[in-house]
C-alpha cells in the first residue's frame, strides 16, 4: 500500500498539558527515555481500509486484546530519531527520509505493511510541532522520537496479522551514557550472538533487542556500558554493539567499519559518518574486522581509536574492551584532537544547523 495518499491528521490537543514550571524542571535533567511529552500520534491499518484514522492526541495508555499478535509473536518494529532545536528558533529533523526507508524495510522483513514515506515524515513532524515546548535547548539535548508499529489482530495462529497500529511518542533526552562524553567500556559477548544470516539483524524490530538483553546484562555485570556482538558463524568478526554501530581508526588516519552484511543494523549515523569522513579526505573501508585483530592492533598501537555511533549515543569513544579471553585498553587520541571528536563535531554542527547542509540531510519542521 506504499503508493497511497496520506490521510489527513486529525489533531485533538491535550486538554491539560504539563504546566510550564513542571516541564522546565523535567527538561533540566531528562536522562534518556524516561520523560515523555504531552502528545502522541496514532495511525491505524487494516488490510481492507489501508492506512486510516491518523490522529495527534493526548499521550495515554493504549488498550489491546490479550490475543493481539504483537503480544505473542513479537510482530513489532520501531525507529529512533531526534528533533534538534536551532539556535535562532525552530527545529529540524536529521535525515528523516532515511528513517522512513529503514522503517519500510523493517516492515517488509516482519511481514508488516509499509507506511508511506511521506506519512512517516508527516507523523513525526506533527508531533514535533505540537510538542515544540519539549525540545531541549540545552547543549547536547534533543527530542528523541520513537515511531513504532505493532500487530493488533486477535488471533493465535501464526501468520502475518491483518491489522496494525502505528504510533509516535517523543522523549526529551540528554546524553545516552551516564559517563557523558567520557570513553565507554564494552564487553565482548562470547556466549550470545545477535543475528545470523537470513535472520532479522538488519531490521529494527523489538525481538532483536529482547534477545540481546542477557548479553547486555552480562556486560553491565562486568561493569561495562555496552555489549559487543561477534558474528554467529565464526564467532570472531566484530558486528556491532547492542544499540550502536562501531568504527576503528588507524594510525594512517584510515577508518574501518563492519560491512552491511545483513546481520547488522544499517545505522543512519554510520552512513553519515562514512560520508563526512570521506568528504574530509579520510579513507573509510567497510570490511570485516576480527576481535583478535582489534586486540593485536590496540596492543601494537596501529589502532588509535575505536568509537560507537548511533542516534541515541551520537559518537562515543570506546576506552576499555573487556573479554573473557583477556581485556585491553584503547589508547584514545586526546579528547579534542581525536578523529571521533572531530567527526562528532561535524555531525552535531550539521544537526544543529551550525554547518552548511551540503547533503540535504536537514529537514526543517518549523
Ligand atoms: N545498531 C543498533 C543495534 C541500533 O539499535 C542502533 C540504533 O538505532 C544503531 C546500530 C545505530 O543506528 P542509527 O545510527 O540509525 O541510530
Ligand atoms: C537509537 O539509537 O535510536 C536506538 O534505538 C538505540 C537504543 C540503544 C536506544
């Protein structure tokens, strides 16, 4: 149904939005993903009517039948993106078309209907617009947007559902990691893998994250911020972190990131970094990199930096790599002259309208 025209949004503003003083207090220290705005978007789908009933309304709990397919067979997908406030007023989204496309690809992988790209972008823009008072203006702050879709059909047979609910909620956020801009520590999981060829690794579906939780819990027990997953076949190729892609920076200035082999999430931050790094004259290779090589290159000094990247985390240098087979540390470049820092600055300058948008990535909402 991706060629259909978008239904008009009906807007029912919240009758009692959070008061200014309370909102200001929440925005002063929002953490990540714990504070939510006043409104939400809902759009319904069924195989007969297609997409319909697009609504912006007060955020509230939803009801569903206990037999709803999502509750049993996890037919669910989501996106993660941010709205940024501009210094002179107004707000922008960063590459929302890329999120819309990935959402459609995830839908296809989970046998769900594709939400037309314009409807996706419009839904997110509508929420950002009505909840504009919730967009942080503090340095590093942004409004995290979570579009998602769940299967609603009440039926316990295993098949693609016939009806779906698409929603968008929003959450003002600061830094994803409590450590702020300090290097993060990662735990290499030898017991669990995240995705196998032919599986759902390239889709952003809740099931991938549910299955990653014991590995993430193991990482946290080891005192680490994130888990590093290795490939499912040889158990040696670095794939990605629980919620971020990964880059390596070598002493000749070149960068390596694992290729999009179908088992990792095609990160929009990853893609943006590749473009920005190449534009600044750096050589970026998308090629497999093993955990043994990571250790050897860290120890020899050939590897200068490693960093994680994603919408939530932006770019976070990796300091310590913990592994049952032996731990090692990264000798990071100095805070302000590392490649990670410089790429982070290029990316965030673009996202905040402080740099010229040479790629047409910045989408003005208001
Ligand atoms: N890998 C995983 C597993 C993720 O959850 C994310 C975050 O969305 C990423 C990578 C980075 O993707 P993006 O840069 O599009 O946020
Ligand atoms: C994102 O970066 O948007 C994600 O979905 C990752 C998650 C760890 C919050």
